[in-house]
């Protein structure tokens, strides 16, 4: 039973963080057909901004998180107005944007390296202490991560499902042409989607660095995991990505517990290979991607 | 009721350097029913896409309600009152029928009336009311076409352009769709209809525009068209 609780808590924590960055990736793919390779770097910057705001500027913890989220929004908008706006209507966008965002990621990563150095800082957005549940020590920070992530996901789901903006985002993803003909300002929607995904990435960066450490390259691992989850769920399938994120979080936590931490990632990759052989369009078998 | 509602002046357009439309000039008076006919692949759809701003004009201008549309984006042109029901079934496949229709009332100018408009569309297409909570991708071909036209009706607008509403449908469904189109004429809506099957629209249309090879080869009233035997033989199959 202890083992079960242990795996459940770390699985949920991992899953919650994965889910946040996966939603961000999936949203952007779903609406723009854009694989955002700079997603990891956005996450890194989110982590560092929260660190800088709390440590250097003396912001309270919560405000540090909000500052990181706000920076994510600004970076998302900057990405649209500085780069994507000039590319998305041209041929070869889907490939070109991968190259462009890889370059952007390198740039952002090196700016972080230049500004903060490679020293592994501790993320100050963390709650000390914990409690015992059936002889298992559960840090409060894990609950904070699960709570914040689930809260953000519920908010995103509500936005997509129940607001005029959300309906326009889904419409744009399902048929750009029909959306235009219904009067949806598609370009503005793209900018808003990138802002939203920047926000989600930055928050997930704060969460992630709070249980590991800050490092300029910290975004790669979650980006890779977000890809794995997207592949398993089918790219662009936001709801599927949520289930897959929590499932894979549990799976990884289980493998780490029984076989050792170093087997966690190889086991995930093995799972993806099997999943792709079995269901090339994702386990939810949605042939048509880009559906929000 | 002075100038025409829509006017095209020497419009040229195409896709990626390949020119499709050459020197198109036409006028659509308010309250008229105009049908554009002509062989497939000769620019009828391109013409509608030009008017609604989905493809840019390379030359000429489109004037709607005395204002040029040349530099407006498609979403801005809808706001001016041109509603385009595109060819094929361009619906939102993963949304419910209801949400698809509500997207038609996305513009702030109509969104307040969305419920009233929804009731109106349900009255015209009772099938869409029955299926309101169904996901659009599960609809039949005819139902999708109704949804597509219904969504256009939700937007209201002053000019409704419908691209080949009968394309790929069973004859009985085509009859249903054309009953609705005939009602538009009774309501004195301004309609531009693209149709390959010219015999269907002869009695509906006030004016016929014949497009071949990206050019207007003939335009006038339907009865006048029937007197031009060479045109009837070439384009309407005798």
C-alpha cells in the first residue's frame, strides 16, 4: 500500500508537469500546425524569471509565479510578431518553423546562460515541509505542483470549451478557411494561442524547477517528454494528451520505483516505439490531427 | 437603390503566379439573384474566393456598398456583409452541429441575436435541430451541406454567395436544398450562386454570368441566354 501511495504521488506530480507543457505544445500544433521547438526554452525562462523575481526583487512567491507567467505571455507574443507572422502563410511553413524555433531556443538558452551562469540555482517558489500518509512522506510542494497544474488545465479547458475566444481557437484549428469566412481574425487568434502556450510553458517551468534545480538546459527533458506524450496521444489532441500525460507520469514513476531512476526514460521510449507500431496515429487513433 | 451592391472592376487573380481570372467586370444589384455558370475548373470558385478575400486580387478592385475591398482581409470582408458558403463541406468536424452554427454568428454584430438566428436556421433545416448535439463529422453529406448553408445564414449579411450547393449530393437532397434557395429568392435576398448544373437555376436567376477560361463570355437574363443556341449547345449540353 505504501508503495502504491508513493508511486501515485510521484506519478501524479510528474504527470501534472508533463500535462502542462504537453497542452502548450499541442495547442500550438493544433491551431498553427507548428512544432514549437522553443517550448523547452520558454519553460526554462519561466523558471529563471520566477527565481530572479523572488530572489533578486524580493517578490512574494505567488507574485514570482505570476511574473513568470506574464513573461511567458510576452515571449509568446514576441514569437508571433517577430517570427511566425512572416512565415505561416508561406509554403514549407511546417518544416521551416521547426528550424526557426530550434534557432530561437538556442538563442534563449544562451541568453539565460549569459545572464545567470550555469550554476544550478534552487527554485525559491517552493513550500517546505510535508506530511505522512500511510508511512509515506509527501512533500507539500508536490501538492502545490499538482494543484497549480490541474488548476491551469481546468482553466484552459474552460477557456477552450466555454468562451467565445475558445470557440474561435477550436474553429481556427479545425478549418482555418471556415473560421476566416465566419469573421474570425485568424492572425490574432494565432498570436493569442502562442501567448497562452507561453504562459503554460513558463508556469510548468516554475513547477519543474521547484523539484529539481534551475539549469539553462532544463527545458529539453520536458520538451522531449511532451513530444512523447503528443506522439502517444496523437498530435493536436489536447484531451488525449492529458490522459496520456498522467498515464505516462504513473508509468515512469512505477518504473523508477521498481527498476531504478535511470530506467525511467528508456522505458518511456520503449513504450512509444510499441505504441507507434500498434497505433501509428496515436493510441486514440485520430487520423486527422489538428483538432482541438 | 442607386449604385449596385457589388461591383467588380477589371479583376485579375490567380494562385501563386498562375493567372486564373482575366479582366472580370460585373455588377450585382441589391435584391437580385445572380447565377454564375460555366465548365469546371474555369474560375467560378476562384471568383467567389476573390470577392470574399480568401485570395488576393492581382489587379482591379471589388467594390461593395460603395467601398473598395481590395486591401481587406477575409474576416474584415465578412464584417462588411459578404457571406460566402464555400464549395464542398467546409465545416468544423469536431464541433457539435450547434457550435458549428454558433460560429456563423461569431461576429459581434450578430452574436447578440445568435439564439434567434439559431431558431430561424432550425426552422429552415429541421434536420439540424434534430442533430444539434451531434458531432458534425458524423453527419451525412446532405446534412453537412445544410450545416454549411445554415452557418452562412447565421451570419446574415447583405450578400450571400453559395458555391455549388448541389455538388455530390443525391437528387432528392438537391431538391431539398433548392427549395431553400428558392425561398431566398422570395425573400428578396441578394444571392450569388455558382452552379454547374445550369438547368436547376434557370427559373430562379435574374441574371446569368457564364465564365469560361477565366473570362466572362456572356452575361444577361436567362430567357435571353436560351436564344443563343451556340452557347446553349456548348455549355448547357444542348
